[in-house]
C-alpha cells in the first residue's frame, strides 16, 4: 500500500490522522510515517491493512456512519460500524 493511498482514504473519510490511528489501532506516528511515504510503498500489515481495505470499499454514506460512530463512541464504536457495514456487504 502506498502512502498517498492511505492519505486518500483518510481524506475521503474526512478524519484527522489521530482519528484514523485511533480507528485502526495504531500510533499516530505510524499514520504520519505512512502518509509521508507518498508514492512509495509503505509496510502496512495485519489488521490495519485489512481495515484499510474495508475502508476503501465503503460508499460515502457508509463512511459517514463510521465517522459518526467513531466521534460519538470512540474507536470501538467506529470499528464496530466499519465491520458491521462490511459484513452486510459481503452477504
């Protein structure tokens, strides 16, 4: 995954780097480092990589639901919304 792809996802969700880090369960510095890589491939593995994949598949209204849940109820609420929407789409 490239740094500019990560930044694009974050901007599509209209969330800060801190909010993105909170949602995917990484340190803020990881998000800053990934985005600073720009067009270079950056090493994102495990759960954060899967969450980026799920996030990139959401429609704008679905993104809004995730962001609202994140801002109202914290990372667990945002993550729960992301996973719930993704599970419904796969069925």
